[in-house]
């Protein structure tokens, strides 16, 4: 699968492709790249920020970290 790279307003559009715009300071960039291992395919998604996090981005990051920690305590084999 082709990699998806979108920044700024386009980063909120699922499977958005680049359109040649410059990434501005403070904007976030959405990256989705495909991987394949022994014919098992998957996507890896990451978000990066060009500069410091805004207050809302920091709040969202903390909420996601708390949620992941809670999920790890609840998930068990089987």
C-alpha cells in the first residue's frame, strides 16, 4: 500500500494524500505506512508535531496515554 502523509487541515481526512503544501510550525503530520512480514500486511500510523505541542494536543496526548494504560490493566490472554 502506498504511504499516506498529510499535514495541517488534511491530516483529519482518512487516507488523505499529500498535496505539496509546506508543513508549518506547530502543525501535526499524520503518517500511515504499510508493512509486510511473511505475507501478513498491516498499517502503522503515527502522528508527529512540527514544534511544541499546543495545550489541546498535550491534553489529547495525556488522555490517550491514560486510556492505553487502563486498557493494559484490563486486557488478558484468552
